[in-house]
C-alpha cells in the first residue's frame, strides 16, 4: 500500500491537515477522541512522516558521511564497526563511501555528501590526496569534519590517530633487539602521512642503534596487497640475500612475504625475521604467526564518531568548534615471525 499523507488522513476524517498534524504530535488543544481517530487511521493507511521535510525544518538530517580508502581492509572494517556502534546509539545513519585510494573520487564523494546535507563527515584520506581544498571547503561551510588514520596535518580539523612514528620505531627496535643486523622496510606510498611517519620511525631506530640507513632496502608500494608482499620477498632474495629482518607497513603485505619465503625454503625467523603492522585476524593464522603492531581500529572508529558528535552538538548550540587531536595507544604483539 502506498504510504498516506496528512492530506489523505484529513480528507478521510473531514478535518484540517493542521489538526491531523497536531494530533499526531499530541498537541494539548486537540481532543483525546480526535487524537485516537487520527492515530488509528494513520496506522491503517500506513502513514509515515516525511523525514526529509522534518529534517529540513530542523536543519539536521541525522546522517553522517564516512569516506574510507577500502572497505575490505581488515583495519577499516574494524573502524566502520566502531563508528556504527556509536552512531546507532545516537540515532544517526552512516553513509559509507569507498574512495578506492583515488583523490578524484574522494572529491566527488565529498560533493555528494554535501549535496545530501549530511550533518558531518568522517574521512580517512586516499593515498593520492595531495590537495586539500575540498576538505577545507567543508570546514568553511560550517560542516564538522573529523579525520582518522590517514590524515592531513594542513587541514584544521579534529583528528583521531596513532603515533605511527613511535609504533614503527618500536617494531624496528624489536628486530634489532632480537639480533637483526640488516633490516629492510616495505613501506607504503609516498604521500599518506602515516606511511611517511612509519618510514621515519624505521629510519630513526636504525640511527639510534648505530646502524647505517640504506635506501636500497626500502621498497615502496602503491597497493597493499598479498601479491606485493610476494614480489618484494622475491626481490629481497635476489638483490639482498644478507637481509635478516623486515619491517612491513601492513600485515597483508607481510603475509604475502612470509608465504613467498616459505615457498623458497627460507626459515622464519631463523633466516629472516618479519614484523607487520595492524594486527589483522590473519596475522595469527599464518605459519609462522606474524609479530605485528596492534592498531586499535574499533576504538579509533568509536573515538572518531564521539568527537564528531561533540562537534555536532556544539554547532547546534552555536558554539565554536575547537579542533582536537586524539592519539590512541598501540602495542607490539610478539609472535613466531621474530626470534
């Protein structure tokens, strides 16, 4: 049955549209008898309030936009769960969009969310994002914006992050502490801040331990895939057979490398030790299990929404939004891929 309108109910009962509207909202100047008749007929005729019209009047949509680089990525799926767990409690609908690591698509998605009149936006940047005008435009239009994980330091908004440099330093230090002398780094793309910081953490750990930095031991990849890990492992075996430790930017690439080393009879950790980053569920299932940095995705999602919600409340009260940096703790999970 097609949903009824206020006008349909009014015509059925021979009363005004205004009276119907007031009855549904329990206005005191409408009799109990009329209220009962209106509500009973509204249910019979499958009446549903026009949410868009109500939101337009209230200047809120009770929806937020979420843009992430990849949905299938274990870390981002954990972030999504964290965001939705909090959004549902506050009655918010989350529109989830995937940028596929594309700057151009990310810009279009920002425009789409703004046209849909979302109340606020949560975003983790695409690898290709180097210009931030589309993000600054969101802020200039008074829309709360919170970044998480892959952020831009030049955008003046709240951010939920980890200390990537410290986490990478600890990962590399663990390899050094367990006897590794020649440590390679499989890093991500050049642009994202977290990829930069993880590289800098790796480099600083080498320097602090009197180990020379060799740029030929740093392998850069654009896509964080299992196949990339296999390919880099092959390169290590061909180009640097003396490497005895590897710090990898993300677990999926590390798992690909472990698989390739296993295939070639390389013993882990006896010949090569490996540390990953993120603590995917597969990290404990691979043989040998992967030592990795635990990145709190679910908690990051929760904190990102909570900060956005605070800013939404501040906006409703016409209070200024003060950007905040929220830093979450990471930890090293020691498993069998290191000595």
